[in-house]
């Protein structure tokens, strides 16, 4: 039996920040289904948003966060996170994490979409995620053990409905059991469920799906952020072109040179991501190719070495100054509903990072708030867990089998699922397309069904089944929300509905019953601080 004080599933920035801040006397275990550095956090070209500039204040950062989130945010969470952002940056820098600085020692601050100030802290230009993850991995302490290439697929609950461990498969398909006093899901979002995506292939929503199937509350799944600028070649996404490029002056143009954002929004190319993505989508639907014009940026190769290498690798001629782009799935605002300490509604189970729905992002994440959220909630959860004393190791911890005995009869092909999600539940949605997708997915599984046993399935089959569950949660929530807000755009309901803005859709499966509850987020607000 493998027993730890704290078990962390996933290895992105939230997971590693949590491990760093847990007490040295805690026995900590990190389980990750791939390499410890294979996460969306490592791929993050953008930086970390923090009001460290002399002309900035966390109030401005909070207002921008609320505006980008279309006021669907939990204002109390926004206030807490943006106010502590500068301290989180300075703590990392003082610990030895490198950030880009001027010769004077001042942090160099970049601009990104929907921000009112230059407040984006970078490391290595456009390689912030990689540098921060490298630092956090290399400085893990001896009380933290890491098991790579282990696929966690089911939570173990005892008779009191407390989470006490997980079930996993190793690369040989052997089932492994892991137990802990505290189990933390930090598995990231589900971006790879879309055929056009910036996400790592490992990011398929497994943690959220298994939490749902165990009775955890899942919220805001309809809100998917589509990043406007994915590098595209022959119809395939090759990588992400950071919003920082537009922050340096790049413009979105047609092949003939028409600036497509000039008359759409006061911030033009730095408008909120959902507005830019929807604009590009409209042009592509009408047969136009869209490019990022970088001719106005001096020393582009020096400022953006990662993007330069990506373009050269895909034979994009930077001398011509035009990078072909399309919008694609980038970030999930929803996830496992948690409180300020990362607690879920299941005792012993926690969630941080993109897998969690904290309320920070609302209906659409502000650029560079994702790494910030991971740092903030990773540390906050660690401080909460440090208060607990270790429980005694108990050999043969009892748990009840919450899943059925029958393996799933049919599971969709992941390539087909990704294609249909992009077509029917993508940037622009309609009732017809959403209902078609729901009907298709329910041919494999329904959200009110008892979960099947996955023990006899291969890792690939388990991942595809869990992807089906996530796809259904997104599709159904998008069907229920009859308005357009942030990352959720309904062509048949193109406007925001004031009555729906504060309503949060919460899904919960429990003992053979699916509950869909509406939570009034207005109760969470701290007094309209950022109005």
C-alpha cells in the first residue's frame, strides 16, 4: 500500500507551487500521467499578470479581470488574487526564479489584451511557463516524491463519502492503488478535446471527469476560451502565437492587408479574447485567411525566440511579416467547484489550477491570469493543509466500489470527438448544433448513468471515456445557458442576459441521479468593489 500525507495528481504550476509550500515534514507524492514537465503551464508563452508597475494598482488589475470575465467572476476571489499577485512574483524572484529585468533591476512589464496597464511579468521573453516550471521542478525538496507515466482514473471513497485515495494504471496496464490524507486534483483543463487547440495532448479533462463521477460539483463548463492566434499550416495548429506579440504592436489582417479589428472594439487588436476570436472566425467562415502582421515590431526574433523557432520549424517566412493564424481552444474557465482554500464538496478532495473553478476568471480569463491563479491557489491550499497533522497509516483502508461492474460498450474515437466539438461546441454555438452533439455523445454515455467499471479498459480507452464525460458537461451547459457571455457565444442568443449573468450552472452526479443546480454568484461578491 502506498500512503502519503498529500497526494497531488498533475504537475503544472499549481501542483508544483503547492508542493513547494507544503511543510517539509509532510510526505508528498506527485502522480503525473506523462513527464513531470509535460503540462500546459510549461507551454505558456505569456507571462504572469501582477500590478508591480509604479503607475498600476491591484484595483486596476481587478477591474480588467472583471471586465474580461463579463462580471460573472466571484469578486471576493478576484480581490484576493490580484492584491497578492505582486508578493507572489517577488517571492519567486527572491527564491531564484529568473524574470526579465532592465539593467536597473526593474522588472520589464509587457502589455496583453484587455489589460489597461503594462503589467505582464515575463521570463525568457516568450518562455515564461517553461522557465517557471523548470525552476519549481529543480527546487523540489526531498519530502516530495514524483511518479511519472501513471494514469489516475478513479477516486476512492470510504463509507462516509470521504476521498481517501485513487486508482491508477501504470504503463503495463497494471492497476495501482494510492492512499492519502488529502488528495488534490491539479490535472489541468480540457483544451485538447477540440481539434484546433493550443493544449498539450495530455490535457483532456481526466481529473474533472473522475471528480464528477465521484459526486464532486462541476461548474461553468460552458465557458471555454478560444485563443485568437494559433499558428496554422495546412489546416493544422502548429503552436500558439502569444498575445504579447499583439501587445508589441502586431495587427490582425486579411491577405490584402485590411486590419480586421480596427472598427470592432476600442482596444482593437488587444480587445478581449472572445471578441477577437469571434471576429477572426467570421472572416474565416466567409473564406478569408487571417494573418498576424508583425512588420511594425523591431527585433522580433530577439523578443520572441520561442515563436521565431516555431515559425522557422514550420517554414513560415518571417521576412514577409505575416504569420497565418486561426482561433483555437485554449483555456477552461469552469471545472471542479472549490472555495478559497481549494476545498471541494467532497471531504478530503481538493482542486487547484485549471481543473478548478475558483471564480477568478468568470466567463472569460484575462490574459496571463492563469499562471497567477496557479501560484495563488497552490500556495493558499498548502497553507491550509499545513494546519493538519498526519493521520496514522492504516493497512487495508476500506473503500466502496462506486462504479459499475460493466465496462463501457462503445467509446468514441478521439479524433472524431475533437472534430465534432470544434464544429458544434466551438467558437460560435447554436441550439441545433449543440443538440446534435449531445445526442451523439449520449449514444455512448449519459450523465445520469452509473459510471461503468474502467478496470478492464486500456489507458487509451479510459481517457476516451473520460473525454466523453467532459464533452457532455460542456455541451449540456452550453445548451442550457441561453445567452452569450465571454467565451460562450450563442448565435441564436447573441446578447448578454442580465438575469443569467450571476447564475452559475453546477452539475453533480450522486448515487444514480444527475442534479443541475443554479447558484446565484451575486451572493459571492464582496460589495461591488470593482464596479
